[in-house]
């Protein structure tokens, strides 16, 4: 294969529309395997929540469950420790901002052997839109009313 053919193959693999198509397929497969739950189904006392957003996103607030882990999606596989394994008999709910990373996080946990995992449909955004409070280092907050 000459240089021009190699470049054409490279650009074909890097086609953003093709990549987005693969992501849609990946999310569709995850939706087939992973249960998505609604805000009203969240039990803050008994469910284990895992916020899979990035570190800078955690500062805005997390869902104030009794047990919540903040583990970025890209580090989830490597952050499994005894604390998480010890609570694996509980329902584990992964969430992110809007839902996609939470869904993929739950799929990752399932692939790692966790059997009781799901994701919060719509992520923390759906939580806030349902007039539920989030918690950060300053305290508890709800979304402001729109004027």
C-alpha cells in the first residue's frame, strides 16, 4: 500500500460521522443490557450511587445518597476496590450529567462481574429537573426557579 492509499485509509477510520455511528451502536447495545431507572426510583438510603463524571464536574454537586462514590468513567475499571466490592450486593446506580456515561459505566461494572447495576436515565440533570437537591462542599442546593 502506497502513502496516498495509507492516508485515505487513515482518514476513513477517522471519519467523525463513522465514529459517532459506532458510539450510537455501543450505547444502543448497552441500553439492551442495562436497566435504566427514573429519579423517583432512587432510594438514597439503600442504593449505592456512582457518579462517573469527571473530577471538575463533581464540585458542582452530587446526588446526596448515603453511599456515593465519585469515580470518573475513564478510571472506573481501575478504581474497583474492596469498598465497592463489599457493597456489590446492593443495587448500584451509575450516573453522569445526561445519561450516556452512566449507562456505559453500568455496562462496564456488569462486564466486570457486578450483577445488580443500572443507570439513572437522564443523569444528574434529570435529578435536578425533578426539583431534587444536590450536595457539594458548601451544602445542599436545588435548581433556581426560572424567571
